[in-house]
């Protein structure tokens, strides 16, 4: 497929080798406006905003993924396969599963369990837990330490459903799963198929055990630690 694609109207060369990918287009704009120099809008199809600029003199792009595996599946596939992007770092939110965590803690997804059938297209008819790029993971842990931030690496659970009373919370906790989110599983599979790199860095936005949760505005604008870790390794 030639570029522009059906979902991205950027030209060839508009994206940097590394793309930060929040779910929310407003979070993408926040990153571009607060962290990137000379940021320019390269995509705005359906309001899914993508920007490219400089971070400490290095080209970096940021573009929203939307919510869920199908949405990030489309955007990450096109970036990896049609725009020459080498690495995608998801910067998103997650719900706490490990009760030792707190709201606003940062987790790094080493692998992603899921209840999604997205993996069937890869010819695998059973359950799987695709892994992140070890290179990006190691760099993220090192960067967090250098920045004086606490980031916890471990498995996450990518759910296909947001409102789901059947989520096997206790079983996931027994497996050491840190948090539940909705995108990493699809991103990691697309990266593996394309021979590219991917990592999910998420901030805990809610605690289902206590009912504590952050507002939409807080989720959009205040999760700067995960953004700064991702930018340092971009």
C-alpha cells in the first residue's frame, strides 16, 4: 500500500523512527506542545493527531492510537509497514491489579495477556502473551532510575472490553499481572510480525479495590513521568 493510507494522511518521511503513542489525541497534542521543539502536525484524519518534532535535538513523533486493540492494530500496522517506523512506545493508562501499586505509579509491560482474538490472524489458535522489545524495556528501566522515577516492569492484561464483570482478576493477580489496559497485546504482535520494536509504558489511573480514580483532565495532562521515560529512550 502506498502512502498516504486510508487512516494516515502523512507523507513518506513525515514520521520519525520512533513514535510515542497515547490513546488520546489530546494527550498526543500535550506531548507535542510541551516536550517537542518545532512540532508540526503530520496527521489529522478522524482527529487522530500525529506530530513530529525534536526532543533534545532528535526527531521524535507522537500520534494517538484511539482505544482498544483494533484501533492501535490499524495505526501501528500502518506505521510499521508503510511509514518505516522502527519503534512504537505506547504511553497510556491502566487499571491496577497488583494491590502493592498506587494510583499514578508507572508500569512497564514486559508481556501482555489478553482475552482478545486478535492473535488468530497470526495463525496461532491458542492463548499467547507476546513480549515487548527487551532493548526498549532495559532502556526504559535505566532511564526511570536515572530520572529518579519508580517504574515497575511486569506483565499486563489487554482487555477487549472496558466494562467487563467477568475479568478474572484473582487469576491474573496469581500470575503476577500488574495492571489491565486495552492496547499492548495488539501492538506487541504487530511489532513482532514486522520485525520492529514496541513497548507499553502505562500510568495507573484507577484503583478498582478502593474506587480511587483520576479525572479525564488529569489523565490527559498529568502523566508526565511515563512521557519523560518514553522520550528519553526514543
